[in-house]
C-alpha cells in the first residue's frame, strides 16, 4: 500500500515548499533593502519588525514607501 493521500493532490507538497522558499527570499531581500536604506536606526527597526510580522505585506509596504520615507528623513535630519 502506498502512503499517498487521495484527498491532497501530489503537487501540493512541492508547491508549498516553493511558496515558503519564495516568501523567505522576499523577506531576506526586504531586510537587506531596509538595512541599506538611509533611515535612522529606530525607523529601520520598526520597518524590520513590520516585515517580520507580515513578511509579504510588509515587504510590499516597504518597497512602495521606501523613497518617501528616505526623503522625509533626509529633509528632517
């Protein structure tokens, strides 16, 4: 008898692994981008915690607002 589950498709496991690897890669790219930005350390920490709490959405928010955040920090400091 095989150990396959008739309810779960066979592509499910590799698909989830691929999704997990893509999410991890997205998270790492986001963290590297945050670390290389010209933001202050406390603001970098807040952005990194946001990316940690919500890896996909946090990365999207970071890349969408990165330029405006850097502009506002360079104007004030």
